[in-house]
């Protein structure tokens, strides 16, 4: 059984269906990518998986846990990290305070200190900016902080909404390398990404969303080699 399994999800806002009959699997240690054009429903899908957007129907299982029966705030304590697309750091708090917020629900002070130390080891660029206000960080550093905070409770799966968007190629490369290291260390990753080529090159598996439906799925390599996907969704020519 996959670590994370969503089946036939229908979700949206009010009475409006945005996501229609989408199924997603994420196996242990995998990096799974959801790509698709602007407005295709990527963020809505990701949010619906943990109940931040209303699901009309479908099932979501995280291991044995039926996520249709748990509140969104319980996802963190179950081992699911979520990094939203926007406003994913507390601008007026320092880097260190942001990381402490990642452990706000915990009482084990020693464990928190150990996790902070581990986080700074994993993100030396944040250790150098501990006392800086998050709003003063560069785009890439902000993404790293958001990811680092989500990693504080040591999740088994990390859900990320466009972690590479609006970054320079160099910063995007750095953030992606961090994510690949996190994956290697044993956390599965489900990420939405417009930077599709970069993401698919590293993906175990990918899904293509268009107008709220999954129009294609396959390994990263299969999707990148697909002619119609390359032309219609990736803006690439033939290979
Ligand atoms: N809070 C909301 N209320 C009503 N409709 C919404 C809301 N958020 C998004 N939508 C609509 O849902 C559709 C999908 O939006 P969504 O943000 O999920 O797309 P996306 O693929 O993440 O786009 P982008 O690539 O721009 O981030 C759009 O038509 C959008 O207008
Ligand atoms: Mg989005």
C-alpha cells in the first residue's frame, strides 16, 4: 500500500467543482510531481488532500489514517508537512522564531533543540541568518525557511506548492537539491510545480493536471518524452 493514496477526489469552493475525479499515489521515499498550467487546480488539489479545501467525494489515506475523518490541523502531528504557495513564512519573525513555530505543538524541549540543531545542519544558509527577520531573506532563502519549518516535526511526507516558483535558476537549483536530499533521507515528497522540466527530471512519478482533471500520468522520464505533453503543457518542441 502506498504511503499516501488519494482516490477519485472531487473538490472545490462552494458548489463549484474544481478538481474532478483525480487520484494520486505517493510511495515511501518517492518524489511525486503534479504539473499543469496556471489555474488548472494544482493548489486546490494539494489543499484538498489535507482538507484545507472542501472535498465533495473521494478517499484519502495516509498509511492507515483516513484523512477524510481528520481535521487539517491534525495532519502535522500525523507526519504530513505542508508548505503553501504563498505567505509561507512569518515575515515579522526571525529565522529562528519561524523554525520554533514549526514545533509549536510540542512540549519536549530537548527534542525541539535537537531538531533545531539538525535543521541548521541541513540548512547552513539559515544558520547564518538565525536572527534576521524572515522578510529580509531572499526568495530562495524564504523557500528554504518554509521547507525547514515544515521539516521540524520530521514528517514522513512533505506536500509543497510550487517551491521553485519565482526563483532564479541558481536559487531554484539550490532549493531542489535540498528537496532531493530530504527525499534521500527518507521523507516522501509530493510537489506541485510549474517549473515542470526541472521537477520531472527528478521525479519518481508525475501527474499532469488540466482544467481540474488528470490528463496524463507516468514516470518523470515518460512524461518528459511524451510529445503532446511537451508541446501542449511544457512549451517544448520534439526531442
Ligand atoms: N478560494 C477560492 N474560491 C473560489 N475559487 C477559487 C479559489 N481559489 C482558487 N479558485 C479557482 O480554482 C481554480 C484553480 O485554482 P488553483 O489556484 O488551484 O490553480 P493552480 O493550478 O494552483 O494555479 P497557479 O499555477 O496559478 O498556482 C481557478 O479557476 C481559481 O480561480
Ligand atoms: Mg497554485
